[in-house]
């Protein structure tokens, strides 16, 4: 009985990986073994960083709120404590946007919680 190797499926698998490696530098884009490792690593990074992105943005928002609050004589922690105590339902993303792009609205929030 002849040996079956199923070259069609094998070619499809390799084409799929090489398509994902499109745009990579050097042999990472067209040599199967190198591209396979590069794509595997990229997929691991993308999975990990979809979670890390949330942490990174939260840090950015906190930094922006802190800068805006300090311009009005409050620390970040005192400001956020006062926001929670006054039942203001604005999350960090919205507060950071106000602090950056609408300083007069952010000042109104600060004056409300003082």
C-alpha cells in the first residue's frame, strides 16, 4: 500500500503561516521554519498584550487625572476618594479625557468634590 502524505493539507498549513508572517523582516517572512517560530511568538505576545493593554491604559488615565487634580491643589487619591464619596459616576477613562481635553469641565468636577 502506498504511503499517504496529504501534501494539500501540508501546503495549506504552511501557506497560512507564511501569510500571517507577511511584512516581517528578512527570512522571517518566507522561510518556513523561521516564519513558524516568529508567528508563534507573535501570537503569544498578542494574547498577552491584549490583557496588558488594559493595565497600561488604566495607568495612563491615573497619570492624567493626577496631573489635572494637582493643578487644582488635590492629590489623585484625595480626588478619587472625594469623587466616590460624592457619588459621581464617572470612571477613570472619562475623568482622564475631561482632564486632558476639557479642563473647564474637569475643574467643575474638582470644585464639586472639594
